C-alpha cells in the first residue's frame, strides 16, 4: 500500500513538472468541438482520464476476486468448524400388546 501511494505521488509530481514545462498554446478538436489551452493542461487531463479508465476497467476483476475470496473463506471456516449433526432418534421396538391382527 505504501509503495502504491509513493508511486502515485511520484507520477503526480512528474505530471505537474511536465505540465509546467509545456506552456505552449495548442488547439485540439474533440468530437467536433475545438479547445484551446496550454499543452501541459491537456497532458494532465489525458493523464487523469487514463487513470480513471484504468481503475474503471480493473473494478470488475477486483470485485469478482473479492467475492470469490469471501466465498472460499466461508467454505474454509465451515470445514474448520463443522456443525454437529443432529442425532436421529433410535427406532423404537413395537410392543406386543399393540399388535393388531
């Protein structure tokens, strides 16, 4: 977890440095709309969109694995601590006085 946070901080610092190093005005076209701004700003936006898409695409796998892990842990707990089975009542012998013809 700490390595992930450190990596994220390094990536953010690098992205900000790259954005500050690219103040050139550029014009981009997205779905027919024209946008004008600093190249560094567009690079930060692209980085943010990439991170969001990456997380969104990983979520189904992460959720599926956590559900599978939860199921396996429950099965393991059930195997480690089995519930005692209820004893069946023993069959009673029929008495001779209750026999019918």
